């Protein structure tokens, strides 16, 4: 009996030892696999960190390029075909543009467009004296074009300047005299209707030239504009801005166009019109 019990105990001990060794081996294998996985994960983590750093460097490089291009574009706008804008002129332009028709402002794509709008607005306020009916001002590549309806300047069919036009011409003379380098061309335009038969006028060429010279003489003689700065021209009916079929369109074509040709260096002085 004792022998059987001893054999049983010995067998149990051997069996138990065998099971513990298998578990140990299994645990050791699990440990090795886990450690291997951790090492692999660490390597992958380092690779991902390296990729992330590379991406961050590329993003930083792209941002630098974008900022550089933005600065280049800003410089190109500020050094466009006109001239460089001083900080004072830029601030004055911003203040002026706050008063410009938002619809016109939406169409301004470049700095030059904005400058043109600012100059046009200031001239409208200065020349039109708050009443711009019959006056249209635009700027194209530093050439200021002022279209004035003939109803503001002349009686129908006449080349004699109405006295009602004197205040307008006086304000125009102030603008011209503000910059010695300006040249001014005054163009007379008519509609296509023929002049009254047997009148002192030969034709629409004659009428358009007489109207232009009438304006020029007044600017010179009454408002002290240097005649060396003045040019008189007649275009007859051959540069219409509307048709000639209706009375309304013919009225648009009967106009005096005044072109101000400033020196480029002096062009931006027109931005200061409100301050003078």
C-alpha cells in the first residue's frame, strides 16, 4: 500500500513538473513574440515619425513659398505700370474708396483699377461740386477723361459757352493749375444732324471745333490756365458714344470731352484732391 502511494506521489510530481515546464515555454514564446512585436512597432513608429517630420518640413517649405509669392504679388501691385504708392497715398486711397459705389468697387481687379476709381471719385467731387449729373469721369492708363454734356456748357446749336458753365470750368481750371505738368485736350463732339441751313456754321466740324476753342479760350482768358497746356480739337459726329436715332441718344453724343494727360510722376497727386 505504501509502495503504491509512493509511486502515485512520484507520478503526480513528474506530471506536475512537465505541465509547468510547458507553460513556461509557452509563456516564454509569448514574451518573445510580444517583445518582437514591440520592437517592430517601435521601428514603425520611428519610420512614421520620420515621415511626419518630412511632411511637416514640406508644409513649412510650401508655406514659405506661398508667403514669398504673396509678397511678390503685393510688390508687383505696388510697383505696377503707374508708380510706387507711398503709405500716405495708400491710406488716402483706402479712405476715398470707402465712398465709391460698391458696384464699381466690385469690378476693381487690380491696384490700378482702385487708383483709377479713387482718382475718378475725387475729381467728380471736385469738378462736379457734389452734382455730377451730365458729367462722367473715367481714367484709363493715367489719362483722365471727363465727358460733359453740352446742356451744361452751351445753348442748343450754339458755340458760345453759357455763363451757367463758369463755375464748372473754374473748378476744372483749379484741377489743371494744381499740376504744372498736365496737358489738357478739349474735344468738341456733335450728333449727326446737320446744322441749320444758311447759318454762320459751315457744318458739324465747324461747330465741334468752335465749341472746343470756346472752352479753351475761357480756361486761358478767364481762369488763368497756361495756354501752352491746352489743346483744342473737334471730332464732329464721328466719335459717337450712342446711336443717333433717338433724341436721347443724340443728346449723349453732343458733349465736350476733356482729356487730362498728367505726367506719370504727378498722377497720384490727384488722390489728394479732397485734402487740398
